[in-house]
C-alpha cells in the first residue's frame, strides 16, 4: 500500500480527489458511501472522466476518472475537522454522506434528511472533495490513507 501511495504522490495533477470515511463503518457501508460520494464528484465535472475502454475483443466499457482517488479514514472528530476546513477554504466541490442516509429509501428522502439538520449537527459517514492539490492537502492535514 505504501508503494501505491508513493506512486500517486509522484503523479502530477493540479487537482486532487479525496474521500474521507468514518473508520467505524462496516465494509459494505464504506463501499456504499464511497460510491455515492464519488458519483457526486464525477457527475459534476465531465473533464474528470476519461474515454471509454475497449478490450482486445472489441467489447466497450464505461469510462472512469482520469486521476487517482485517495481514500482516508477518520473518526467523527476527524471527519468534522476535514469538513470545517473544507468549508473555511470555500471548497466548492464537496460531497457529503451522513449517517442518516443509511435509513432513507430514495434520493429525495436523502436530500430531505440532510436539509433537516443544521450543518453544525450533521453526523458524517463520509465526505469527498475535489480541489487544488494544496487545498485538499491542507483540508486533510493529519489524516492518513485508509488502511
């Protein structure tokens, strides 16, 4: 894992995509939260997505993001700190997934669940952000990649 992280650091991208997960989530919840958060990031910037893939037999597959996505783990306080730092730095491309969303049945209910809670009281299962590399690094200061 350390070699992979170092390889990502060596790649030169002006921006960085990062996801921070509640380290206490069950594995299925981590996968679910990651997928939802990443859909918010990729779905709002077509330039992040590359070209479709073709295999040697000519089968076509959907495109994926052009750059690495770093995944971090944190406790509730670490998630809150990252969120507050992102807000203080005016990170415009920020996605959130609260613990309440595990109990909602559809997209409209998800938005209602978030809208009913003041920002200071949101309990994050995860957040994702896409911004300038230096900004993301400052927001995630002291967090470590997910093991």
